[in-house]
C-alpha cells in the first residue's frame, strides 16, 4: 500500500495520483504527476534524463534519454498528455 509522501510543503498522494502544494491540489496531467513523483523520490539528487525515461516510460537504454528529455520539456511547457 502506497503512503502519502510529504517534502516541505509538497504532498504526493500516490493512491489517487494527486499532488498538493500547501494543501491546495495541483492541476497536473497524469504524466506530470508521474514525473513529479519520480523526482520527489530522489529529492536533492540529480536524476539523469535516461533514468527518467526508464522510470516513467519503460524505455530501453537507447531511447530512454530522448524520451526522458521530451517528457521533462512537455512538463515545463505545461502541455503534457
């Protein structure tokens, strides 16, 4: 069973795939939530694009870096899927 994860004023609720900042729900796409949750698990660490691609989209080594980079770029622009 997944438990809530709190980092400072950010709370992730994995059972319902929701994130809150200061108790206010964030309007995130599914992929944006997954990216935020993956990065939160490694808070304070550098997470390479390749690792992001593998964690979120099960990409193989060859395509993981490009996929991870594209996912981060979409999240930054706010046009995730």
